[in-house]
């Protein structure tokens, strides 16, 4: 979905991380730097035209390297000494009609929330997302404690959206006043509200801000999928497992190359994001899939995951085969699957085992594979 006006996202990531205890934008969450996790939904959102990241000067080169291969326009600029200084720098570094300003530490933002903010934008109002309180709230002033009605109080989140030029004017006006302490305004919405109206839209309870180390465990949107496949062994066919050809006097029978390892893996990936299995995605009634290399089908499966803003974190495969002995081929399988999934080979576990002569596998009538996939999903 595209928006009729140009929209930029400004990501504020120039803070010191004092409460966290270190520079949190490079802290790994599921082997992914926090700042990368934060940006992925903005990169995936078709309504966002450009992204500006405000960072500390010493972080600029490293952040540029993290996003050097992205197709979307991403600019990394040196932020200021405060949130509002960084906001002003970031806004002025964009070229758009509207701007979304987002905390770099809110790494669980979803594409749906970003789109909700953009769709609510117009030329006269700012837009902020909020979520209701669930805890009781008090006003504590010295020895005076007063319970407040939590039904009247909401928590404010980011991203917050504004008409770009008007926001620049509001900031310029406030910053020109000698008696104005702009830092008393705790977010961009409160700055905007000094001159214009705000719209409130529903936020997302999962859109937490990583402030303390213990927040990391709440910043993961992890899903698990499982898959299984079994194919009959026959003569006159090549044996293909895990994307590589293995010397053997028999091969697996199927409409495609019958690679049961990749088939089980694809079903695990599809299951993790609630998509139909490979029988539905690549039916054996379709002649275009006749004898197709399963690596091609896995590439198509990865594109389906991309549409869901999902990516694999790790996979585990258990191959059941009486013959041939597969352990010598495991490193090559891992290397092949690593390239196909875009994750390190150390994130791929492959176990090859027999069934001690028992059953279909034991009688060398077929080969089977169980697969499990751990997925991080951003379309939540």
C-alpha cells in the first residue's frame, strides 16, 4: 500500500543508554542488533519512502555499514545532545510531506501500527498511538498520595506522525524563545500540542521500549514451526537431500526432486507463519513443478516469509535413513541451507540417524526428515 504523500521516518538512536548500562542499539536480540530489528518494519512498510537514523557520532559508521545493502533510502546522521535536538536534526534531514518520529529502542513496532499512524495523518493534526493502563496509578508528591482514575490515563508510544513543515515551524518557534525549556516536553507530541491538535490512535501493547536489560526478553516476537516428510526410495533416480546430490544406487520418488529434507524444512517455515503447507503452495498437479529442484521451492518459500516480515533464526533437522551413511555430507548440507535461509551455518542443526532396521526406513524403503524452525516475525 502506498500513501498519496511522501512519508519519512526519523529513528532516534543517539541516546546514552544510561539506564540500560551500555549502548543498547547494538545489543543483540536473537542474533540481530536492536537497531536493525527496529528498522525492519519501516523498511518493509511500502508507505515509508525514506528513513533517517539519528545516532551518536561514534556510532555513525557502524550503523551505516549495518544498512549499506538496503534498497530503501536510509540516511544516517549525527544526532544532538537531547531527544529534541536529535528530532529537529532528523526532521530537517528529510524531504517529505509527513514525518514519523520513532524511538530507536522500540524494536517491536509492527508494520500494522506504522500504517495506522500514516493513514490517520492529515495537514492539520499530529497523530500519537496510545495504550490503556492496566496498573493502578498514584500521584505521589512528598507525603501526599492521590489515586488517579486509570481509565482517564493512557500510555503514549511511538512512532508519532506529523506534517513535516509545520513541525519544523513549531520547533523553531519554541527554540527561539529564551525562556522556553524545550526539554520539559517529554515527546514530540507534547511539542506539537503547543500549537496544534493531536489525534489519538490505538497503539500496540507489544510495542515496548527497551530501557532496562530485563526488557530484552519482552522484545522477541518468536514463532515455532514443525515439518515432516517421507519419500519412497526407487531405482533410476538421483538422491538429493538438503539441496545436494548424494551418491547412492537409489533416489527418492516424487513430483519434484523429492528432497525430503528441504520439504520438511519448508513445511516448518510455512507452519511458523500460519501459511498452507507445500502441498498447497506447490501442488503435484502443477506441471511447472515436475522434477523441479527443491532449492527453487525453498527460495519461493523464503519470499512468502518475507511478505510476512518474517525471517528464520535457527532450524533443526533430523534425517532418518538406513543407507547411505549421511554424516559425511552434513557439512555441505548445512552450507547449502545456510545460503538459502540467509543465516549462519552455526544456526542449522542436522542429525542423521537410522531406525535400527525397523519399519519403512529400516527396510530401506524410504527416507524421512523431521524439521523444526525458530522464526522471528515482524508482522504482528
